[in-house]
C-alpha cells in the first residue's frame, strides 16, 4: 500500500488530539501535516495541495465550517472530514451542505476511522483514474473545441485534419446548432494560417447592400452614409480565414461578386476603382440544401462548385446521441466555472430526458438547456425539472398570459426562436417576416438569440451574429 | 540492534505461558534475541480518570524512562489503552523509535472468547505489529502480513503473526542504514 502520495492535513487546536491523530495516520503511511488553527491551515492550502483534510469543528478564530468552505474553494477536489466532540444534527447538516465528506464524533472508533479513510482513498484513486481516462478519451475524441465519439463525427474530424493545411475552399453543411462555426475555427487553428485572422460574416443577417459593403468595404462617399473609407471582411481576413456563414442566403447579385472573388482573388471596394488582391482561405457554411437551391435556380451552380471543393457535413445531434453524455459533461464543467456554481452533473432522470429529446436546435440547444438547468438547479446535480424540456407531447403547454400585443409578440418570437434553436433564418420563415425585421425585433425585445459570441469556443458555435 | 525486551506491566498476573509465547513469536518475526524483563515496577500516572482508560502515550514515555538502554522495549499489559482521538487502541509504538506497548484488554472481545489461546495468538500478532512500527514499518497491504492495519479484532484474526517479505526487506534496509 503506498499511501505516502496521499497528503492528509490535520487541523485541530488541541495539540494532544493533533499529535495522536497524526501519529496514528502516519502509521498508515500517509504524508501528514499538522495545523493548530484554521488561519494557518488556509494559508498552507493556498500554496500546498492536500488530498484529505480532517478539521476540528470548534476552534478559536476561524472555525471548522469556515475552514471547510474556504478549503473547498481553494481546493475543490480535497476531501474534508469534520471532527467534533459535540455532535449536533444542525452542525452535521451544515457541514454536509458545505461539502464535507463525513462527520466524525471524537473520540473515533479506530475501525470507523480506518474504513472511512480506506473508502476516501479508494474513491480518490478511482476519481484520479477516471480523470486520466477521461482526459485520454477527450484527447482521442476531440478536434479543438469539438468533441465526439460518434463514427460520423470522427470522419468529420479526420477530413478536417486532412483538409485544414491546404488552401482549398471548404463547405461546411449542417443544421443550425451543429457547430459549423466551431468547426470552421478549428480548421483555421489547424491550418498554416492559424497565426492570421479568423473572420466570420453572417450572410443572412444583413440586407444585400449592407452585406456587400461588409464583405468588400467601401470608398468614402460611395453611398449615403459612407462618410469614410472602410475596409471589408475580405481585407480583414487577409492572410487568414474568412467564414461565409449562411452562404445559401446570399442574393444573386452578391453570388456573382463572390464567384468573381473566388476565381480571381481580387475585388473592388464599393465605389472603388482599384482592384484589391487578398490571400484569404474561404470556409463557407450553410444549413440550406445548396443542391436544391441550385436546382430551383436560387443559387448559382458555378458558385456552388467553387464552394463545394471539400464538403464536410456535420451530423445533427439526434444522429449522434451517444455524444450527449460527453457533451453534457463538457458543458456542465464549463457552466460550473462560468456561473461559479458547484454543479457536478445531471441526475439519471435528467440524462434520460436529454437522451430522449429530439434536439431540433442541436448542440447549441443542448447547451442552452443545460445553462438553464445549471441556473435553476438547487443541488449539485441538475434534475429533469430544472431543464425545462417540453414533455414529449404536451398539448396543454401553457398559453401566453393575457398582456399587451407587444408582450404576445415578444413571447411568440421567443418560442419560435427556441424551437429553431436560435436560428433566425428558420424563425423568420416560420414567422413569415424577413430576417432583418426579425433581427430588429430581437434587438427591440432584448431576446436571447441562443448562444452568444462567447460560446464560439464551445461546440454548437455561433450562427446568429451580426456581421461587424 | 541490542535485541528486544518484553516486559509484563499489567495490573494482574499474566496468564501462564503468555509472555513466553510472545517472546517466541517476536524472536521468530525479527530474528533477534528477545529477553523477558521481570521487574515488578508498573507505570504510574497513565490512568485518565474520566475515560477510565490508560493513555498509551504516557505508558510509552514511562517505558522509555525505565526500559533497558540500547534495546527496544515492548510493554505488555492488561489495562485498556487509548490515544486521545480514538476510543481505544490495541497498542501503540513510537514509529522508528524504541518503545512499544500492547494490551490484552480489547483482544478479548467480543466477550466471552471461547478459546483462551485465541487471545494469546492475537497478543503475539499485535506484539509483532507494534514492534514493527518501532522498527520503522508502516501498515502493509500484503494479505496476512502482521503489519496489516489492526482496527478491529477481525483485522487481527485475519493476519498471521509474521512479516511479509517486503516488510522484512524494509527492516534489513533500515538496519543497513537506509530505507527501501
């Protein structure tokens, strides 16, 4: 038995207790450190790791519960056991609530102490083993910020790794929320251009003329409001990668201009005469069926072939349900840090509900559902009720409460956006209004549009964004 | 090493043959000469009136003062021993030190022990165990080894009175001036 790697900190103001417990544990081979009070223990923990803390409840100055709370903050993985000469239910409950592993009444039965430590050590060993395994698995299953063990996604990673170093145009296809932008960023990071800029433009978010100016820039005075010369995204992405998101929504006029840039690698600013040459790797993405748009005459065939050099299709989440536990773990870890809440996972019932859901909004929807769950959860585990998932078939879904017309509109837009997983294009289609109008309404009502920009690093990525 | 001394320091007379049995086991386990001390002196000031038990730490201190110089000394007693943090101990030793103590008090549990030889066997095992600590050994996970943890009589009964190969090697290494 090699316990010498296990560091045990004994914190008790009574020297005789400290010494006798330390002496006993020393014979188990643990590495023991004795501390006479809470303050010195916390100072010690700021710079030294400890695996197990045995903390006396009643100490002058900082008491055991305060030590427990602060120690858990400093070293969340440390196991804290509270010791006391006076057992009261209240303090036991408080200690457990604050994250104590157990509660021992002094003096202890030797067997009780031995068994408890044995249990802690084996759990720690198991946890360590799990951590190592999990990291190894993540390494094998991950591609930058994407994670998956499904064969379809593994193929996506493989193709992306092969395609990334080349300068070829990549077309990423997939439903909204599947992580198209995250994949585009990963490809950029994996490419020799990773030192250059990564610029993303959402082609569906702007009117034709605004998008044109956004992409190519404009000269001063080229149109009303063009008070100064402005560089476009093509120039901004020089030496790097340009993501043309929702490329299926580009107007015919701009499709032609894009085609020219892709063929000649040159373009003109709006109102400009000088051709500008750029070195940009294009990654295009869309949730539309481009072939169908081509067949309908709504997308240029020549542009389609220019873009479709290396097509990569991201599968919807419902086709890779085996990834849900992995993604849940990844998102919960991130949310715990982001929300500064000790969330450790989801209950088995919640996991069952997550596995059963259809996920029309894909990974982004999963992340949003978990964020809601993490915010609402009252314990360390997110329960099924915290998720707010609709029942499988719930015709009695609560109707909108009586209110103003604006209230009703706001609620309805919110619901439609939730249904589309935050996809504005789809939502606009359902609402039968144009996207620009919907964007205005989203801004007006201050609605959440799914994941924000800060989620770009998380799988699910960002598809709804204003081109800057 | 100048050998090991075994000293009965109990309140009552030891059972017949008990100390001899301990002597034989200890001699066999450590392969060193073991001498029996028959001094009638007994530890004083070790009783904790509130707990009605004897502080094993104080017994060790007394043994250090009264024991023969140069040898490791094992006190064998019939009084109930404790250390402040635990309800009782079967024995205690200075880790890598000179003194060790074992008691028969808790080895008789659960009462009544049907076979008196069982208590003597347990005592011999615990004597080897505590002296092992005095030799610098910590608890050992090898099944049956006398240095296995003794938190209950079940633990004691499940091990043998001898040391495993790695514990013996550790003692040899320590005697040679290092630690393995």
